[in-house]
C-alpha cells in the first residue's frame, strides 16, 4: 500500500500538478498581449513622397528572358508591388545592349500593368575615353580624364546630355538623374571617383555637376530631369559633398545610400536597422530644404529570412520618419538566387521575404502622397513603429505599423484627427502571412498587432477640419458667418447693417456676403431672414458646443 502510494506520487501526476503544468505550458507558448493607443493626425503634414523604387542595374538579360516566357513577372515586380521608381545605370556609349534590355523591361512592364513608372538614371562610369585610366572600371581612384589641370567636364556633360536623348528615344525619359553613383567609392568594377572639389589626382564633383546642369539646361530647358546629389555610399560624407556644391538651387533633391552604417554598433543597417537613427535624424534636420532620397541599399546576405523582412520594414520606417526621406529605393529589384526583392532565373522567380516589407509601403502609397503625423501612447506601444501617409486628394490614408516584439501582441486603440473614416482594409505580414488581406478595419474595436508582424491599414475617408482656419480652407464656412471666424454673431450683423438696403452688391463682391444666395444685388429682409436663421450658430471644431457641418 505504502509502495503503491509512493509509485503514484513519483510516477504519476496529481490533479493540481497537472493544472500547474498546463498553466506553465500555456504561459510559455502563448503570447502576452499589451494595449495602447494610436493616433493619426492628418492636420500635421510632413514630407511629400517621391516614391518607392528599386534598381534594374545588373540583371538585364535574365529579366528580359523571364518576361518573354512569363509576363506575369511584371505583375509581381511592378503591379503588385506598386513600384513607383525604377533606377537604371547609364551605359550610353559602351553597353547599348543594357539599354535595350532596360527598354524591353520598362515598355513591357508598363504595357502589362498599366502603371506609371518613374525612371531614375545613375552613372557608374562614363565611357573609358573620358576616364583617367581609359577604362569604365575603377581602381586606383580612376576619375575623369584630363587631370590635373584640364579634367574633361564639358565632354562629360555632353556625354550625359547625349545619354538622356538616347534613353528618351527608347521610351525611358529620365525623371531623375544622379550624375555619379557613389562618387566617394573607388570600386574595381565600373566606377568613377569625384572629390568634393578637384584635386591634382581626382576630378571635382562640384565642377562636374555644374557642367552637366548647364548642358542639360541649355539642351532641354524645363524638360531636363530632376538632378539628385551626391549619392554617396553612406550618410557619412553626403553633407560634405552637398556643402561643396556651387549652386544648391541646381539640385532637386539629396540622394545617398546606407552603406558604412556604423553608428552605435558593429552591425550594418540591414541587421541592425536602428544603427543609423542618429545619423538619419541629423541629416534630415540639416537638409530639410529639399526632398531626401535613399537611392540604394541592401545586405545581400540578409534577404531570405523573416528577420530580414522585419529589419527592412524598420529601416524604411526610420528613413521615412527619423530622416524624413521622400523616397526609398531598395538595391536590386530582381537578381539571382537569394538576392534582390525577387530572385529570378530565365524561367522562374522566387519572391524573397524582404519584398513584403517593401510592399507594405510601396503598394499603399504613390508619388505625391504626404506623410502625416502618427503617434503612439501606452505601455504596450514601446515595441511598435507606426507611420501614416495621405493621398493628394485626402481620400486615402495608409497606416503602416510594425511590431518589433517577438513575444507581445499589442491591441491598439485607434483615433483619427482631421479624417472621417469611410472604410478600410487590414493587410498583414507575419511568419506565416505575406501581406495578406486579413479583413476590414473596424475602429470601434482595438486592432490586434501580432508579435513580430507588419500591418498596413488602407483607409478611405474624407478630410474634416480641426480648427477654424481649416473650416474656411475646406469650404465649410456657415453662410451667415460673414467674418469667417466660425461664429455667427454681432460682428456679422454689423456687416449686414453696413450694407443694409444697398442695391449694387453685384459690384461689391456680394456686399461681403451680406447679399445671400440666391443673390439679387440687394441687402434686404430676404437676406436678413437667412441671416437670422443661423443667428448664434457656430462651427468652430475646437469648441464642443458648436455644430459640425461636414461629413
Ligand atoms: Ca506605389
Ligand atoms: Ca463671424
Ligand atoms: Ca439679397
């Protein structure tokens, strides 16, 4: 009996032990849920978007072959992705086949998807005849020919202008150009060095930029592309190049890459996307006079994992929010195995996880949209990153939320300032979901943001005023509020009194509104009765006692 009891205690589990075990298992395998509030205020407007893009720089033939046999690839890389900008390499004068390949991709992609696609052209190297080493390749700080005293700036500018004419003749009119990809980096492959200003061994970025600007301006006038500068390899030297420019009014926007990302840690921006927050913040505030574009970045060993997807989402958030970037371009749109947003062969393709991080931004915004204020509050929101973008007509609003925590779901209570919701859809990426539509957005219940996920809420609605000035701007002025201060009171009555019995209001701007619709040129009792019907009404959004005469 005693033995049996011992056996039972050692080998079997009592009821309460089972309960405890289940509880521990439950706690270990389920996610804790935190709560918080999210507010999107569309009355606080930040940068205008130039768009989201990627490069088609080295993968010409593969994409041509794939497009010929599987034109659905254009839906993947242009249509579904909502790609706004395609970045190309300028190979005019030495690699016409590359330009032909790009033409094939761009014209077929546009035809298949019906999407507009902006073209950005960067030069890796001018032809060898314009180079100090006679080759398009770099090494030894190869630069423009003609040094140390007669660098061939004008020939280089001619080459750029001729290049753009050639690309345009093949249906690739450049929206943006960057005179030199990474002028601060001497590569063994195609490259060309430019220093801030010319030295005895390296041509000057400042002089070359002015020569190219002048040539394009004289040949193309207002049709010349928007010139970006300086497209340095990282943020580190971008400011130096910008400061050295002769005339900043010739620059449309500031471009840079995100290599050399070493702030606050060893890892690069790809695996530690918060590394560059300080540099991004400083650059954004120093150069907020023009659009900023991050025009190339990747870590080609950080592409195929779900962690890579989450890290890219955070890096893009940081560039857009901390730096105020107006454009973000991933490096290769398509490339070989395990690289690029999409890995391709001549006959097939694989969408890499990072594609979906990019899509959460690119597919739900377009050029001309504006970033608006998005703020988080509450203990549970420390894991979250959130940004929001509104369409130029203010009828679409996209909110992107990233939950960086691997162990906390967050229930987010949403409020919107200046925007009345009509409808919305929730798209989600998680370990098991690739930017899938998970349902309609319901602002009456908290939105669950699962652990380690990305959500885009794509909303439709209308702008509503948040203060009296916006009431006037949006056209919601009460007819009897003649002074436009959102209150119908004695000041408005004074205007009526001033014009009382005037009969020539058609010459006097409708007597400052005292001749009410339908106007008849006179201010009389018909007008007064309209006025009286609104007496003491108000529509000041900041006064809770007033009416809201908007949707
Ligand atoms: Ca887009
Ligand atoms: Ca008034
Ligand atoms: Ca009248």
